[in-house]
């Protein structure tokens, strides 16, 4: 009986403590909730009073005016800066127009990046955002990003050396890897090429391996025409060479007078004559078309026809006759 009474007393004590703990916890939670609600209401009231105060309105007006001024000034600096860069290089550099155009494009891009970056920093400062902390965080982040931006770094370095070494410039007709056309823009990261049929190629500078520039040296071309084998070659040479000697005065694209090469090939029915010419870069196509047309007219007027395809048939009679 004593043991049972002791166990009963212990259980009663435990149950009573649990009940007391539950009541205390419930009371604490109610007090915490009441305090939290009062604090939230207090902070909400303070926040509303701040947003509706004259001080806050004044800060908004001042910050908006600063941001608007920064945007307008940045736009004017970029606009005027680009005009000044273009005018200065157009007046001072006249010998190499394509290199000058390339440098102008590059300097204008660098100016835009610097001004816009400064404008962003100014806007953040006008909004009372600590720039020093952002720059420190950006410095740490840049280290991590650098490991994943190796291709970007390669593009920038390659673009810098392309411009420094003057490998090609804006307006040049080039073949880069498999892209062929006119260079429209050279940046530190990419090069833009307009194809012969109007398409645009955007090539990362780091992927440029093979470059063929058709705009640096004079262009050469050879024109081939066929005449009948029985034609008087000396007469043809005299007529054509006299015509070729007059071309440099008519066409400034020619570097020297074209040269008549004579017979370059023969078949059983025709002879191939050749004309070689040297022009300014990429002008050989138009001059070649003009020479072909004029030579055809000259030979026709002198009774010398161009060769036409011929077929010869041999008939063998029966009986060996």
C-alpha cells in the first residue's frame, strides 16, 4: 500500500508540473504575440509617417533630379564625345582611312562603356546605396567569374592585337575562317562581317584562325578569250595591245596598262589568248568586264570572229572507199 501511494503521489506531481508548464508557456506565447503585434503596428505607423513626411518627399525630389541630370549629362557626353572623336581622327589621319575608321569605332565604344558605368555608379550614389561595398563585392565576384570567362578574356586580347597589328579594318573585304564579306565593325570581343548576299556574320575574336584580306594589296586578274586557230595572231596582238595602252587614261582603277600575253593554249580548232591586268584592291572584276566587252567589239569590227564550238563528222563508206 505504501508503494502504491508513493507511485500515485509521484505521478500526481508530474502531471501537476506539466499542467503548470503548459499554462506558463501559453501565457508566454500570448504575451509574445501581443508584444509582436504591438511592435509591428508601431513600426508600420513609423514607416507610414516617414513615407508621408516632407523630408521623404524632399529626398525623392532631390534623388530624382540627380538621376535625371546624370542620365541627360551621360547622353550628352557620349553624343558629343563620339562626334569629337570622329572629327579629330578624320582631320588628323588621312593616309589610312580604314585603320582610322576602326580606331574611331573602338574609341567610341570605350567611351560609351566608361560613361555608362560612371552613370550607373552615380545613380546608385544618388539613391544612398553604398558603392564601396558593391565594388568590394564585385571585386570578389570577378575573381570567381574570371575562371569561367576564359573565352571572353581570349576574345578581348585577340581583338586588341587585331587592332594593334592592323590585320584588317572596317571596310575591308576579307575571308575570316569560312565567312567572306566586308568588315562592318571590329570590337574588342567580336567582329561583324557583312556577306556578299547581305547576311551578317558575328565572329568572336578568339575563334579567328585564318584571315585573308583582299583589300590591302593591288588585285590582279587574267582574261582568257578563244579565237579560231587560223586567225592572224600578229594582227590580233597589235589591235588589242593598242587598245590596252589607252585604258589607264580612262580608268583610274588600273595601276598599269594591261598586258597582252599572246596565245596561252590551243586545241584542234581554237586558240586561247590571254590578257593580264593589275588594279587597285577589288577593282579587277569591273575592269575585266569592261575589257571583255571592248575586245569583243574590236575583234568583231576588224572581221575577227570569236571561236564557237565545232563538231566534225567523219563518214566512212562501205567497201573501204
